[in-house]
C-alpha cells in the first residue's frame, strides 16, 4: 500500500490554460446545388410544400469525389490557414459525424493524414446532430487541461448516403457538407460551459433501419425539439453568466426553419440578435450544420448561443465568442 501511495505522488498534473476560444471557422460546400423541384418529384410533393414545412429552398449534394474525408480536410485546411496555425502544431483532430460508411473505422485519422498532422490524436465523435457542441466541449476541455494545444474540430456529413430519396419524411431535409473550427488557448473564457443531456426513451424517433438508412418520425421530433430548446438555451446562458439580451447571435442546429423560429421566440431574442438560417440554402447537414451556419454570419462578433439536438436523442448547448 505504501508503494502505491509513493507512486501516486510521482504523478504530475499538466499545466493548462485559463480558457480556450474559437480562432477561426471555415466550410466546404459541395459543388452541386439541388433545388426542391427534383426532390419533390420523387416524393409526390411540391416546392411550396417543402418550403412551408421546413423553410428549405435548396441544399448541396456531394459528388462521388466529394467524400467525407475530402470535405472535412478541405474545411479544416481553410480554418487552419485563417487562424494562421501550422498543421504541425495541431495536437488533436476531432470529427463529428453520423454518416460515415467507409471501410475504415473512423474519419479523423484520415483527415489528420490529409492535413499533415499524423502525429496528432484523432477521433470521431458520434452524437448525431448534437455532435458539434459535444465535440466543442471536448476540445475546450482538452485545451484548458493542457492535454492539447490547438484542436481542429470538424463537423462533416454526406447525409445523402444514409437517406432514402423516396422517403417523404427525410428526402427533402438533408444535404451534404463540412464545417471546421480551430480551438486554441486563451487568457479568458471564449467557450462557455456546456449544458447537455439525452433521452434514450425517444431513440426510435430518429433511427437507422436494418439497411442503414435514416428514418425519422418528423412531427414527434419537431415537438421534442421545440419543447427542450428553450430550457436548454436558458440553462446555457445562465452557465455562461449572460442573458439573451447580451447575445450577438443564435446558431442552433439547422434542422428546420420552423424549429429555429419557435425557439428564437421562446428564448425572447431581440431584433439585434442574428439568427442563423443557413438551412434555407444548405438544408440540414447534421453535425456540420452549426459550424456551417456560423461561417454564414460574416462580420458578426460577440457572444453566440449554440444549440445542437438530434438522434439518440441527444442535445447540448453552450455560449461561445465568435472569432
């Protein structure tokens, strides 16, 4: 027993940092933009019905050469360049995704290799459409603890690989793409405490069928999301020590424009708050939607409330200072 105590005294804690912050944000949007008409024709619907139901006018579909690794690495490379960080100085690569169907177990090591950061730790994080705020909380903890210097976090999805183009409940909602941020140390807190949770009793509302295709009970998911977001948002604001009046932006997961509108009203956001509506021309891009929506608000600085929610059911929120 004395030997174990003596050994414990030999362990040292790494020096960390007071806080962390997002240094940059970048995206990769596939070349092909798809309007509502060709999708509506496959699900016996119309452009008007799709716009009314979710607010989407168009989305991006990835071509065969735009795989997950290519999209993720391109977005990450842009984010590193914008932050002025050498890839060799990156300690960890985190990839949030729910649509990886490749033969390799994870995307992150292949992204690290493409970036020239093969010495960095690399892992995928699977929390579906809540993946980005989950991974952001992980990156924040890594930097503040001293376990990592700079972390590249990518949300990347090829949702068209996991949906049925004839499914009236999902075919019109989803798109492909990637969004990346670089997280680094800071003297003050630029990433607020995460508030998160899960509800496994609702896991059947968003699930994969036997062939690996995503199926969704749309009305039930809508009711669940609009019920949890206001309380989740207020708890994240309280944890960060600010109020809704202090926000510069509200950037929820881009699931449905109606969900965003209901949530913004319930939180009581003022007219000065920029509300992300990237879904209109980008569709629902799963774990990529929050960083893509963040990048679509150029010139907006200050505190932003991020809220993610999706399959699992999982949810998370935090306040960040926009780069």
